[in-house]
C-alpha cells in the first residue's frame, strides 16, 4: 500500500476500523477459550500500528494536552486492572487497557519530558516491566487455580512472576547469551562462521511460541471446564 502511495489517512482509517471491529467482536463472545484467540486480541497491535502511521506521517504532533491525556490514560489503565473480573475484564477491560496503552505511548513520544515519562521511570514500575513476560505467562494459571481477578490477582502473580524470572527466564537468557559469545569467539579463531543458521533460529522461535501458547491454552481449558 505504501509503494502505491496510498494516503496515510486512508491507512490510518483502515487500521482504526479494523481495531474497532475486533473490539466489537470480542464483546459478543461467550467462550472463554475464544477470548484468548489471536484474532480477538489483535486490536492492541492494530492500534499500535495506527499510532505509528499517525506519528510517522505527522498526524500526531507534540502538544501540551498530551501531558494530561497520558496521566488520564494511566489512571484508566490502573482502574481497568483494579476492577477487572472474568465476566467484564476479558471483554471490556482489555479494550480500555489497549486504548489507555496507545494513549500513554502517544503521550511519551510526543512529550518525552512530561509527567508520564517521569512516572514510568519510577523504579518499581521499571521492575514490573522487567518481569512482565513472566507475569503474562503465569497470570492465566493463577486465575484458573485461585479464581482471583484484578489487583488481588496481580498481587498474587507478582511474586510468582518474579521467581519465574529469577530462576527460569534469567538463567536461560544468560546461558543462551554465553553460548552465543562462545560461538562468536570460536568463529573468530577458526575464521569461519559457526552461528546458528537462520532457519534453525526461526524453527526454535516457533517451537517456543507454540509451547507458550499450549501452556496458556491448557490453563484456560482447565478453567473453562471448571465452570
């Protein structure tokens, strides 16, 4: 579309229309497993792409109003997490959180020295960002076992996510980095490349993605059957 010189406004309109369609589709679902499908969760990605197009084409400009919009979005995001339940959180809370996130990102990139970037630089929030993937992985298991939601669920999941990051994710990443460094040193001494082929890296990535998806689907199946 870009090579054909389609107007950025048309691209932006298409992305926003698709995001709204996904949001409307999610509110009509009643199956717990379908609520975690990639088609039902794609509105966040579409909103992010829309923001990138708007920013790159100059449709989003630095204005002082973004300072207040960013703080309002942060408050909305916190409220969506606090008030989330299984009945409303997956249908409406995700929509509110995605809209709040894209507004916060817009606020940060337009006013990089504003109030929101200072808030997000707060050490506890940065620490949550470090362990965020572990929180993402363990959250459905905690929900399916404890039936907790909202802020209480986050409080229970946080120490579990920290333990997973500290004893599983971090050692694995360090070991993988050390293996890569050894391969590069061996390659420099031998004069030829011994790095992992791209096809092998891609296969490894997809296998790990399928493993994570299978773990989440198994947890959700357990929760759906218990209801």
